[in-house]
């Protein structure tokens, strides 16, 4: 893989396996579920700042299979709901990375999309074109993707990041997922959620009246780092920055931030002086008190 190595205390979500610290267990669970088990629906749970998006992006970066990751939270915060038209546009935009490669496999994806009456594929890209008589058919899009995968002996992975926001819609997305689960063999859906209880409430997998009831859903939990792992993460991050930090400070950071990797990363970012105060003075130990406030 090309590109420079991303430092551990970089505050952006990690996008490749080599930039991700630890998480081998969770990565193996994803690999086994998608590549060996062919699971159709995977739920990745974890509190905010725990590294779910980094985990999933790192997993996707090693895949040979096509995939699209949709940030559902972004759609909700911009539009106030998860309108099916905007969701589909984000999915279609995600295809560009693969189609722009120009390889024969991805060129055939263009042909599959051209078979959908309300999708236009042209020199300018892929877009939704609706007439008075046409409407967006999400199931039709998924069916076209599934057939394309079958013809090309591949599997498509569709990720809905922060999927709990899909409940803010006039579309029953849990019903769409249940239909896809029952009818499509070549698509794996991965849903992630920071509000664990809310995501489970959206999926309603334990509700006999819910569309997804009785389906097997692979559930993966992304947990806090242990003390040992947290301290090693901090030591390695500060070593990258060329900073010596005493054991007492590292213990205090763990005690305050409780192994949540996003906050550990932000502390290291601030402590390393990457972000400066307006006076130009670098942040030091007291930044841990700001983060744990």
C-alpha cells in the first residue's frame, strides 16, 4: 500500500490496517463474517469515540470486493431526516471510486446501473433522474447490485455508519434490510451505531412483530482499551512524537479517560503540542482535565 504512515495521535479516522492500533480480534471477526461466513447483516456496536469507523474503514481497505460506506449521520444532520433519495445518491456516489478505475469488472457495473430507469450513467458520473412517473426503488437498486455480483462472482459490502439515524425516515429501512436478507445472496450489510441501545431498537431483532425478527445478525462489540493496551498505545504515540512522558502521567490519563481510544488520541494530539493555544504555548498535562470534564 502506498502513502505515508498515519501517526497514532492523528485525530482523523484511520483508513488502513497499518494505521490502526490493535483491534485484531474485531478485524478477524469482520473478516470471518464477510469473507468466510458470508453473513448478510453485521452490526458493529460501540460508544462514541471508541473507533468503530476507523475499524470498519481499515477492514474495507484490505478488501478486493467492492464496497460503499454511507455516513448516515451526515445525511440526517444536513436534511433533518434520512430521505431515501439522498441515501441512494450517497450510495451511487460511492460507486465512483470503483468505476473510475476503468477496469472491466467495474465497467460492467456501469452497465448494471444503466438498467435502472431512474439512474443515469454518463460522462459526468452517476446521478438520479426522476420523471413524473418514476420513483426511487431502493429494492430495485439492491437487486441490480446483487445480480451484478452474481454475474461477476463477487460480493458487495454496503456499510451504513451510525445507522440508528435511519429511523428518522418515512421509509422502513429495517423492512428493506429484512427483504434484502431474504432475497439477495451477494450483498453484506454492515450497520454501525454509537448509541448501542438505539441501534438495537432500530433493528428490533428481539421483537416478534419486527421485520428482522428471527434473522441471524452477527454482532460485534468494539470495547474500551484495557489499562495495559491503553498505556502501550500512549507510549508508542509519544515515541512517534519524540516525547518522553512519565508513568505517572500515563496512569492519570488512563484513569481519567478510561481506555476510550478517541479521547486517548486527542490527549496525545494536544499533549504533543500539535495544536497550540492562541499564545503559541503547547498544551501540557492539564489538557487531560479538559478532556475528562
